[in-house]
């Protein structure tokens, strides 16, 4: 499910900037080649044909299940080396917090990664960081059309290999406040209903 994007109405742009609608040029998506997006770790990513920022009905819905553990969707990238940018448009439905997490697939314990927690109600970055050899250079959140926010993490990947881009639902605003599993990702017992919209997840080398 490559090329998802979210739409919304009424969000205020930061510093008078125009609302993003997905038309910005920010590189070729490394997620592709028929790999697609997968529901994983206790969530369902469904094509609900919801309005997206570009005016199409192409936003997906990520809904947590009622089990314990992670609640997420993920996809693999092509080979990445050096600078890497991972972004997605997200919008709150009934789950306020989310986390973006990119890892370089260097080992099963995902020791090399960058992450950012976001508040989709206030449009703020609530926590961010990196682990292992990866470096988080910057993270931004920008208002988009229809109440969506575009979150972008810019990092440096030392190892030349493919990566995994994860989008998580979260009960908490920070990593410190969350129960973290061995992947370094938030884990909790879901309610079977809380969800967010997801559009145009993208990784650029």
C-alpha cells in the first residue's frame, strides 16, 4: 500500500505557512517495488477510502486490537546509506498519540533506529531520539489540509542496507512514560477500537 496520504479540514498552518497537501517535492519513495504495507503487532491497516490532504479518498485507517503488545503497521525499504528521511501524514481519530520508528535492519533487536512521538491533537513532537549507530538530525511536524499533520524524521544511517519504517499507536506521549518492548517500541493492551488515519508514509535516501 505504497503512497498513502491523509486529508483534513481546519488545521492552522505554522507561522502562517500554507497547509500541506502532499504536492511538495521531497524525493523518491524508497518504499515500493510491490513490497507494500503490512498490519503488524496488534493492529489493522485498512483501506477506508477516507479523505486525504490532496483531495483524493486515499487515506487508510490504523486501528489497534484488544491484545497486548505493539499496535502498528510497517513496511520495508530499499537499500539505504547515509542520509535518510522518513515521513508520514497522520490524523487523530480516537488515539491521540503515535510514534514513527525507522530502523536499519542490522539485527533482530533493532538496535540502530530513530524515533519520534507525536501528539495529533496539539500538533507537537512530544519525544524523539536515536539508538545505536543511527543519528536523528531533526524532526518536524507541519499542519496539513483537513486536520492532518506531516511528521518528518531526518537521520543518518551508517550501515548500507534496507530498513523498516513503523507507524505505531501509543497510549503515552513519550518513550519514558511507555511500556517498551524489546524492539524499543510502545506496548500496551489495546481497546480494540482506537485509531488514526495514515497517508503517504515515505522513506527517502
